[in-house]
C-alpha cells in the first residue's frame, strides 16, 4: 500500500483517539481512564503479538534496536499519562493541537 492512504488513515485514527480519550478522561478521571486504556491496549497487543509470531521472520533476540523500541514504548506511555492529565484541565482539541508539534522533536533527533 502506498504511504499517502496510510498517512491519511493515521490522521483519522489519531483524531478519533484524541476525541475518545478526551471524553474518557473528562467523564472517568485520569486514573480510571488510564486503567481502561491500558486494558484495551493489553487485548490489542496480545492479538498483534499472536499475529506477528505466526510470521517466520520474527526475531526475538535482544539487541540495541529492541532496546530502542522498548524505550519508545516507555516514552509513549509517559506521554499518554501527561496528555490525559492535560486533558483533565483543558479541552481535548486544545491539548491534541498543542501536542501535535511532537514531529518537530522527531525531525531534530533524526
């Protein structure tokens, strides 16, 4: 599949993600929203792991790139906690728009 349709899909899915997380945080509070988001993530991740392990080209040996992926996951989780806390204090649209400049960090690090 070409990159443009995938990028458009990411934009739509992440837009829905921000909206639904805002609703959850506002109605349930940060701790409860984090628990529900984590539980959903566990279910999705288990399915993704099962699908990936069926592929013959999966290599599960520890390496520097694997460590980088683990660090990226820790950053994503910490970012989610911070975003949920911000959504508790401000509208989701404002928080998502403010944090949408994160690709600048990626560009600087590349």
